[in-house]
């Protein structure tokens, strides 16, 4: 007589098995830096790589630390705002001095990630809203740069959407090329 201890066999140990976009890991495993790993064993760094992601830290003039307007040629400006906030005490209001919709904000400092590995997936999200009369086009860019002067290796092609007057979550992803 044959007795089976369980109806379903336990999952195979896939620890260390190579994986990529074509070779996925089995159920309960994640592909991290090219190898199948248990999720609880992955240390992918902090949950947020940005410094001052919610604009709470400001200088004496009230401008958010580690952020700047861009591109400078289009006359974009940013100011902190305590009236319309998604969470925390502040948000940043972005506007264009010339009435155009090319203004943007750029983080000026972040935790460094060295080196990136081909196939890593990087994700970004931002909560945005528009005033009732503005309707800026929003695009969330992720760029991979090398450390010798910031030459761009690659970047995502973001969706550019006009946002409503209510808070809206935007998410983007970028698959790394791999760089020093």
C-alpha cells in the first residue's frame, strides 16, 4: 500500500538558478540580478532612492532641497505649496513663466546605484494634480547614467498625459541597460 504525505509536492529549490526575461523563476521565487531568489532574501536597497521625495525639506527661501526646475531654457519654476498636498505638509507647484507646458522638476541628488545590471527593472511613481486651468502634460522619466559626467545610457519613454484637478497616481518603469 502506498501512502502519500501531501497532495501537492513541495516547490523545487530554485535558489541560484539563472533567470532572465525568457527564463522565469518558479512560483514563490523572484528573479533578482539574474538569479532565482526567495523574496525575503532580496535586499534591493531602500524603498525610495530619492532624497527629500515629499519636498518636506526646504531651504531658507522655501524651495525644496535636492530638486530644481527644468529645463531652464523654458522658464519653468517650482515653489513649495502647503495648500494642496497629497500627504505630508508640502507639495511642489510647477508652473511655466512663458505659459508653455515644457516646465519640469528634476531631482538633483539621489542615492547612487552602482553598477546597474542589464535587465534590472526600476520603477517610479508620483502623485500629480493640475489646477483647473492649467492641465500640464505629465511625463515621469527614469534615466540611467554613467558616473563619468552623467552621460545617459538609456531612459524610459514615458506616457505624457494631461492630468485632472484631482490627485492622480502615475507610474513608469525602466529596464536597465547596465552601466558603471
